């Protein structure tokens, strides 16, 4: 069975968050600026909403120029730590839809991620589309933001599909549509091809993806090297086996699971939590690491997702500590809502290798 990969990309992310925070901005052109140490006159546009884009403003444009182009736009300074918090919350929602209890998930940037749904959808693209719809509704309900989703048989196609219908769209590219989707595209549009490669390819008379796909692989290898040359040929042919895998997973160990039915009964929730703790802790032991942070995720029946973390004073590798902290956080989350819970997760992070690490028993 071929894979089904989703790529989710938030729409005009920083500016959308600012619009959400201040409803009086609705309908106005909103530009989020990264000001430099030269003050408001320096700096570049981080992003802007669609009203500002219609006026010709775009990311990386000097703010001074953007002001000249549209003096009545609202210019706001970036608030990166705040956007990162919103991002964390969105990533937890997305992760909760990924196969293998959220393992087949890959955050790609502050506002985009891949998730594999081959198993959850049973390989059925209509189901995958319903999953994408649920994700959009969940993100909208919890964070009041829209996103666009691309669905394809691999990461390259999913990534390129998500920008096809923006904002608030879903684009499905079936395996038998991949060739038509790619064929006439300029090579620069192929995800993974930058300016340097584009120029080299242009020098070889290769301008569109079809030319690249049909090019002699040995010649590509002689110019770009084995790995890159092969990759170019494969990518242009719509072939990409790269797994959906979190790049930072080496610094985190976690598991998620659904309750047998939505509930907020603490004995049922804690009993599932115990299973997850056993699993996470056995992975901690197998990898000979200690952890400094413990994060609990709760996804409610209404899609609302809450995460809460605790950072320990030192790296620890004690099951009792993990259990105590997890129970504490879960207790607080159970007390703070009356909504039933659908899924829970536990994750340890900030991992340290156990090099002569003392266990709690040795510590005292
Ligand atoms: P993008 O996903 O490239 O852009 P976007 O989400 O604003 O708009 P779109 O609807 O087209 O997806 O980038 C995500 C965020 O990253 C963006 O909101 C702001 C930030 N960013 C910068 O700070 N500088 C940049 O040059 C770009 C491209 C993005
Ligand atoms: Ca985006």
C-alpha cells in the first residue's frame, strides 16, 4: 500500500495570530515586521495578511518600502515567543492525528508539519481528506486560525500540494496525478531545489520538471554528486521515500494513546497513563538516558488540546519521579476541565546520556 502523507501549513501565520488577538485589525492590511537595531526604519517584513499581499507587500521586503507601498497598513513588531507558544499548541493537535500514536509526525517549521495517516485512513484518500477536514476544524476551534493541507503519496508532493489552495484549502494529489502535477512546473518550484541548483540546471537547458525527470541520471550524478544527482532524478519523477520522522525526536521520548471511550474518570485516565509511563520508561532505560522535562498532553473530545510541562532540577532516570510528576500534572489537568478526554500522551525531553549518572538510590 502506498503511503498517505499530509502537509499542514498555517495561513499567513504571524499576521493571522495578530488578527485573532485584535479583532479591530480585521479587514485591514496587517504587516508584521522584524525591526533591526536600526529602529523602525530598518528591518524586513516577516509576513503580512492577504490584504497587504494584494497591495504588493511580501516577506523579506524592507519595512520602509512596505510603508511607502501602503501607508495605511497596520505595522506590528514580531512577537516570536508568543507565536512559538501558539505553534506548540497547534503541533500537539497535528501530532495527535499522526500514525503510530503520533510518532509519524515531523515538524518542518514554526507553522508547518508532515504527518503520515496511511494506517488511520486505511490507505483511503477520502478518509485522509476527512482527517484533514477534522484537523482544520480542530485548529480553527482551538486556536481560531486557518491552515491549508496538502495530501500526497510522499513528503515532496504533500508539501507542494498544500500551497495549491491557500488560504483554508485541502489539495489531494493521487498517485496517478503526480506526473501531471509536476510535469510542467519550473524546476525551482520542486521542493528542495534552491537558487544554486536552479541556475546550474538552467545552464544545462533544464527548466521544467519534465526535463529533469527525463535527464540522464549519470550526467546529473557527474555534476551534482551521487546523492544529490540521484535525488534530483527521483524527486522530478515524483518519487520520494523519505520517512516522516521528527528531526528532534532524539531529544524526546513519548507515547500517546486513545482511551477506550471519551471519559474524565480519573481511574480510567490514570490507568492508561500508567501504560504509557511503562512504555516511555522502558525506552528511557533502553537508551540509557536521563530526562529533565516531562510533558503531558490531553486531547479533549471537543478537539481542545492542552499540554503542560514540568522541568526537573537535574536530569533524572527514575520511574518514581516520572510517575509522580506525570500524576501531578494529569491531576491538575483533570481538575481544570469538565470536558471528557479522548487521548492522552506523555513525553520526556531534554535528554542526557547516562554517563556515570547517579540513580536516586545512589544519590542519597
Ligand atoms: P510562511 O509559511 O512562509 O508564510 P505565512 O504563513 O506567513 O503565509 P502563507 O499563508 O503563504 O503560508 O512562513 C511562516 C511564518 O514564518 C510567517 O508567518 C512569518 C515567518 N517568516 C519570516 O519571519 N520571514 C520570512 O521571510 C518568511 C518567508 C516567513
Ligand atoms: Ca504558512
